[in-house]
């Protein structure tokens, strides 16, 4: 289990990286945290001619507020930092919570935000979480920058809207409104293992006690994060109670098409999706406006 | 009076291992060493039409590519030493014409680095002709099944059928008040030591001698089998075993890679090292456990079990490996567990399939036997409306009737009811039976599972092994030498693989010789130095059989020490005592000589020896146990099941057992904790599934799930002590015990937790997915 | 093309020409001859290869040696000070937290970082979760958990005010 031979480049800037990519976009692979790519190299399931290491690229590891009030996370921000960074913890606690479910600390110290999103494993936490938060992904290529909403970014298993020759530079997320609650939950066979299924929710209960807004995304239940677009319509104005959450769960089950694998059946994933949906919405509602366990 | 035996002593090798100085096989180097990798069959069954290695051989740094066609004509097949009457399933260091399982070694590629060897492997082209294959024992038994050994004219896929009976089973069933019948499926699992296997071979061409370092539990047997396969005299091979990163039975086998790497070293004239990578380990290291068992129990209304019969099918994979179908045989003969069941009948069929060969894993066939018996006893209790513990108590062989013959073996000694009762007492002291009711009332699903095991340890009487067909002894030989300076060197053929046997042996030696354990150096793992050991390091024999041999050798040396010291002190040897390296007249510690004084006399100053005393101060003694030893114990698991997600978590785990005299409680507890973790792995996590054709559906740790610290319980443990009547020192052995009863207890606890749903769990591992499938459709209520 | 890399390993500068594909683990083991860093899986799951790079735990089987160029690496060989065992090592010894010892270096380095970050750590559940990225096949973890908890207490006693 040793990597095949490759050429190695360690550019100092994004533009330099794009320049190198331009030479052989199909035969080059970007190396971020390496926590997905290097196993594939060791197994020789990936055999790129050129490996472009992003770890020495400057300017990709910032956590910052944009002038229009979003939080921007550079592609090379380590997953570990999502748990510890005060800005992320204050503004995007859902991201901080989801990050704690990614593998283990010695993997999160290397694994990056961009790597997880670009790799787009159907069972990964960050893609679904970013989708639940309605984030957008900033991609740069030879023709400049473009922004892709999360819902369009994840095309399928291990497939995204990134074109050959492009790279993901950052994501931007608008923090949920003051008083919105959030929750993340998943089941996995062992602590830190890839999830069998999971759910991320953001939900706000209005002053009158009815749901003012709600977003939800599930992971592990299809080839890409599943975001029920009908949720707002079904939930807004309703009382945040169990029957509603169960109805939403039931509808989720009708719409997802999970797969069987050696760890769990499709049927299992369907049923757990309903449970995790209901739990995440309930917990988010409890957290909304400082209610419940906050 | 034992001073060291029984003490909780931290281990001597820790310092080395804690500072990164321990040397495992992958850490060894020789000057000029090159690296081997194996090309393996991607097919479960295929004919090798041709292999083209020309491109690989032309690559820089590539030294050799050997295939089945390059093997010496007269090379022997890899031996099976456990011959119980079965068809032959020959396989070689490298597949010769066909591969019978995915992962079978087909070529060995040798290059200057592992990186280069893997590069070259990618360039070896094999022309395969895939053949029909079978990946499941039930399918393999079907009339139209593809034949794994059709080329050897087998009419079916049954390598052997074993049958044994005692009493009158049919009448007992006819007369029974209650009969229960259950079918169980036990999955494939394997030892999965954290260190994979590895081999380093070096030929000395001048004298035609081979030195082989290997991560093996069977240092002498590996040497002998290698000698047989290569056609060399045994003394031309020296086998060495460095530090081993866990063995668990998987390293109890003699593997094709050991032969192939030796041949590669001869072919290249260089020392060659191979270290198994994790992905190949899942296919190349023996698997274990997989069985389907149908079992029926007959009982009277009062709960007396009158008969048991079992029909076992073992999925042996593509060949009978070093231990043949030994584990399946052991499952069959342990079908009565610790119960006084007068009538029993078993049939076991060893079935070949196109899968990795089955072999040893801690517990051998015992976890399977325990699972099917203990789960069926629970079933019977339910059927009879009896308490599970009461039913067990009623059927235990009572202490006064031990020793007692069961289907095949003679259980030796102990007090089963006392052991179970203590475990139940602990359960109550910890309040679980009450808590369970309370928690159930709160809507939580909490279950308690009980099992009782015995373990076949201290293997074993050599004659009995031979009579059964095992081509190995069961004895152990120890050599103890007092050096001129008074320090002690203890030579043992047992291998240290983390189980602490060298510490245990030095504690035994210390007591019997009268020295401090720190003065004892233990030499292991080198056929040129250590005495022969009959069976190798397995079957929980280290402390018991090895310990008894060390005890004898130490005492023999001590006698001589006393004679010499008596002469020096002008005292009667019978009046002397030895302690901590001092030999003195009982009651007069001031009149003393040291072990060093005696050592010098023995080697350097014959002038101080008594008349007629030979020089030298060492003894070599063998011990062959007259009988097996039978430790036993109770497992009680307390679990909670989340019925919405199928997740299982442990609330408590109680383990009360008796393994006779305990040499070092710290080591014994460590052995049990580790083995229970493997049993829980069997119950909940670990599995090696194949598709119908024998394609593996696993390949990495992403598929083969090992439990982590976050899943496993804290064990509450108590020891009881019934010394073995057959082993000097009274030790019974404990190495495998924890794996045996734990799967049954855990699964019983889950079943109990799910009592409201009336589920029966007859298959492992019990995954969350399996649990939800059993619980069935139900309203979703977020907990 | 083998770039030259230099880094500080356990306080000592090392330099070598390495192929870009060379894993940090192989570099440490074969080029620096520090064999205490073990390879149990080479795909990131077992944790046996865990080392600290610039103070943070990483899988050395999932990092290229060239990526550590200019960095500071701590392996198990760098743990003991002045010939004496580190409190973690002592606690592992006394609690019988190792059997074969193959997993031990990874556990020690994971724990070293853990206790630096969380010197107050005492809760068994938290310790178990924090160690769940390291596999041990021998011990069932119980003694490892106890050793880490005990080491935390010892380290708090050794330096009641400063971190780790
Ligand atoms: C044992 C283990 C357990 C894990 N468990 C989980 C888990 O539970 N949940 C989870 O989500 N993940 C898990 N992971 C994977 C996670 O840790 C990875 O970090 C993540 O999937 C990839 O991030 P990375 O930065 O390591 O990317 P890399 O491995 O470096 O790259 C992954 C892919 O993304 C591409 N890429 C990287 N960065 C960019 C970019 N900026 N633009 C375009 N393409 C890019 C690369 O070319 C590559 O194809 C686990 C990994 C391991 C080893
Ligand atoms: S060897 Fe690196 S995590 Fe297993
Ligand atoms: S001590 Fe052997 S793997 Fe942990």
C-alpha cells in the first residue's frame, strides 16, 4: 500500500495552482488534507500524473466575515478548526457541531473544508450541513470565479459541479438569523466512522410560537445531500410539535432513495432518516430563541 | 510459600515498547535486503492461463518475479498438521495452475523497495480464465454447486464429515417433555492483529542454511513445516520470532508467504522481507468462525436437559489450512458445555468454498459452541417458563461429580454454581434487575444477558492429540540456567505476542528457584536457542503447560543449588532456603551464600563443589499434561437498545471466572478484557461477507469494523480459584476465555432488551440495521 | 526527481532527498530509523502511525514526507525526557495499558495532544471518545482509558498552573 509515482507541485498561490492545473487538468489531482486522497493513492485506486499540493497556497485558510455579513471559510481551513474557531462557534454552531462528527481529531487536524466538499462523499457531514445552511461555494478556474449554491454543487456520489481545471477556494454561509435553532445528528457503526445516515437542521420558532423558517439536509441517504425543498411550505406557520416532525420524517422517507451496503440496508437508512429528521427538527426547535437546552 | 506467583506485577518489556524501541518484523533490516510483494488472485476461482512478467522484470530495481511455474518441482504442498480424516486440499506457496480464492498468492515480486515492488506488480500481466465458483457453504452443499475441487475428482464440496455420539439420543428425544430446535449462523471473523504478518528470509549459500524471521506463534513448527516443504533438514533452518503485534491464533498458522519469501531469498541471493499490507491481510490471513448450526435440545418438564443434538456446517474456505478443520471439530465436541447431558450427538461437515481458508482465532471452535448452546438454553428456559439462571443451575455438572466425561473430554474441576451465583450477586449489588424494571417503565429498552462457558485449556496430552490425528505434541520444554554471576536465563519455545507469557514464566521461575524475577532473562523465539515446544503458543497453554515445565526445570536447578550451597555452608541442603538470590540456613539468614557464589562454584571454581557434583547449573525439563484443564466463567451483559436507530450501548458487563491459580492477576485481567472485546466484536461489529460467487465484499477497515474505546464496556471482574488437579502449580490458562461466552451474553442481552417485540436473534453480528429489521415497522417516536 | 526535505524530528534536524510519493511514516521509519511509528493499516483508520506535526496529531501514513518539510515532528521516541519516562508512559506501564504494544505509540501521541489541550480531562466517556480514533486489538481499551485518566491527574499535579 504505497502511492504510485507522481509529479509533485506545491504552488504558493491559487493562480499558480490553476496555471499548473491548466497543463493537464484530467491527469492532475489537488491535494488538500489528503485524508481521502492519500488512502486512495496508497491503495493505488488513484493514479494521478501530477499532484498539486494546496497546503502551501497562501490565503486559502482564512475564516472571515464578508462585508455583506456572510462567513467565509477558506477551502484549506482544517476541519479541526471548525470546532475551535470562535467565529465559527458563534456564528455557525451547526458547522462546529457537524465537524465533531467527522472522523477523529488526528484526521480533522489535516482534513479540510474544501477537501470534504470537493470529495463529496455521500456520507460526509459537511456537504449536507453546508446545504442545510444554504451556503454557496466559490470556485475559481482559468476563466475566473463563480459561485455555486450548495444545492447545485453536489451532483452525485463523489461528483460536484467543479470542472476540470477549477478549484474550490472558499465557501460562504449566511449565519442563520438571530434566534434560529440548529441540530445535527447521525448514526454510525462506531464513534467517528462514516455515518450510516445523518441530518442537519436549522429552524426558527417565531414570536407567536409557530415555525418561522426551517431548513434540513440529510446525508447517507442518497448519492448527494438530500434537501427537502418543500419543507418551508410544510412547516412555516405550524406549531413545532412531534406530529409535524413525524409527518415531515415520513415524507422524507417517501422521497429518498438510499442504497444497501454491507453496513446497513436501504430500508434501515430510510427508517433512520425519518427518526433523525424528527430528532433534528425537534432539537433545533428546542434551541430556537434560547429555548430548551440551548 | 509463593512470593511472586499471584502478584500484580507490571511487565518487563513495557519500557521498550513505550519508548518505540520494540522491534517488530517490519522494523528488521539486513544488509542488502530487498522487498517482496505478492500478486494475488482477483478471482474466487480461476485458471492461470499465462503470466507475463517481462515488463516488470525490465523495470529498474526489480530483482525477481516468481510464479507457480518457477517453484521447484519437488516443493511440498503447505502442510496440514491436524489430520482428522479428510480429503486432501493441497495448496502451494504460489498457486500452480489455478487459484481457488480471491487473494490466493500467484506471484511474488522482489525489488529494491516496497514502492518499486508495487510498481512492478502493476506491470505483471496474468491471463485468467475465470471458473464457476461458490461463496457460501449452503450453496456449496447444493447438488448443482460448482465444485471447488472438481479437478481432483471430488464428487461434492464436503472435505470431511465428523460424527460422535454418546448415550441414546433418539430415545431421549422421544421421551422428552419439551424439545427446542434452533438454527444459527455465525459469521466470518478473523484475528486481525494490529500488526499484520511479515517474513524476512536470508540464505547463507555457503552452507545452504536458511534464517527466517517470521511473525509466528509457532517457532519450531514453522521451522519443521518449512523444512518439510523445502526438503531441507530441520537443523539447516533457523527460525526467529521478533516482537509480535498480536497473534490471536491467526499467527498460529504456517503460511504460503513463509515458503515463498524463503524461495525468493534463494532466487535473488539477497535477504528478502515481506510485510503484509492491511488490505491483503483481509484475504491472506486465515479467517475464522463461520458456521451454520442446527441444534435441538430435549428436556423434562422440571428443566432437566436429557439430550442435545447438533448438525454443524463449517465453511472452511478453499483449503484446509495448518489446523485442518480443528475448530469445527472442537465446536462439535463441546456441544454439552458444562451441563450434565447424558445423551448427545453431533455431525459436523467441513465444506469447502471459494473463500479464504478458515483457521485459528482465539477460542477456536468454542465461541460457536457456546453461542449455540447458551442461546438454546435460553430458548428452552423461555419454553419451560423457567428462570434462565435456574435452568443452568439445574443442569450444571455439580462440583462433587467432577471430573466428569462429556462428549469427548473430561471436565476437571470447579464449582460452576458458585461462579454463576457470584455473578448474579454482583448484578444485584449493582442494582440491575431493579433498574431494568424502572427503565423499562420509562420506555427504555434495557436487557440483561447471561452465559456460562468452559474453556479447553492447557492443551494438551500429547498422546491424546496424536490419537486424534494431530501431528504435533502437546508438551512444553523449559530450560533454566543459573549463570556464573547468579543471574538466570530461562529459555522457552513459547512466543511472546503481548500476552505477557514471559512475565508469567519468570514469576513461576522466581518462586521455584528463589530469585527475584528481575534477575531472570527470558529467551524466546529462536529455534537455535530455545527448547522445542510441542504445540506452539496457542490453546491457552502458556501459563499452564509452559508454567509447569518452568516449575520443574527451576526446581531441578534449585536442588543442585542447594547441594552446592549446603557444601559451601557446611549445612544439610534440606535445611536451606533460597529467597531473592540468597541461600541461607533456615532461621539463620546471616549464614548465607548468594546465587552468584553458587554460580561461580558451578562453572569456575570446581574446588568449591561437593565431591562428585558435575559442573554447570542448568536443567531442561518437559511437561506433558495428563489432561486438559477447564477454566470456566459467567458473563453477564447489560445493554440498552435504541429501538429507533438500532444502536446498542453497554450499561454494564460482569465477568466472574475461575482459571485456577493466577500467576499475575494484572495479565489475566488484561487477557480477559481483550478477549471480551473480540467477543463483542463478534456479537456486534466484525464480519467478512462474500457474495454468492465468493467475491469478498470487504477490503479495508472501512468494511471490517473493529470496536473502539467508545463502544466497549468497562468490565467488572472477579476471580475464583480452583487449582487444576492436573497441572503442577494449579494454573488452568486463560488466553481465550473471554471470547467464548461473550457473544452469547451480549446477544442474549439484546434479545432481552427487545423482549416487548418478541425477537429471536440467531445470527451475528447484530448490527443496527439487523435490529431494526427485527423490530419491524413501528411508530417513530423521537426519544 | 527527489526533492530535499528537512525537518526537525524530536528536536533533531534531519535532511534527506525523498521521492514526493514517500509517506511521512516511511520517511520516519526507513530514512530516520525511528521505528516506533507503526503502520497498522495505511489508510488512516487504526491510528498506530499517529505522530505530532507542529504540535498537532496527524496520521503519518496519510501525509507525504515533502509536506512536513520545514516542520517539527514528534514521534514516540521523543516522548521520554532525560532518560525518564513521560507521565503518560509511566501510567501506561502501571495500568498494563499495553499488551503487544503495536498500537501504543499512536495512543501515546494522541493522548499527549489530548492532555495538552484538555489538562482537566477526567470524564471516562470523554476520554473514550477522544481515543476512538486509535484501534487496539489486545487490551479492550479499559486499561488505556484508566492510564490516560491517571496520567492527566499526574500531569496536573506535576504542573498545577501551566498547561500540560
Ligand atoms: C479513517 C477516516 C475516517 C473518515 N471519516 C470521515 C467522516 O466520518 N466524515 C467525513 O466527512 N469524512 C471522513 N473522512 C474523510 C475526511 O477526513 C477528509 O478530510 C475529506 O473527505 C477530504 O478532505 P481532505 O482535505 O482531506 O481532502 P483530500 O483528501 O486532500 O482531497 C479529497 C478530494 O478533493 C479534491 N480537492 C481537495 N481540495 C480541493 C479544492 N480546494 N478544490 C477542488 N478539489 C479539491 C482532491 O483533489 C481529492 O480528489 C475520513 C477519513 C479517514 C481517513
Ligand atoms: S497506519 Fe496510519 S492510521 Fe493506520
Ligand atoms: S496492545 Fe496490541 S494492539 Fe494495542
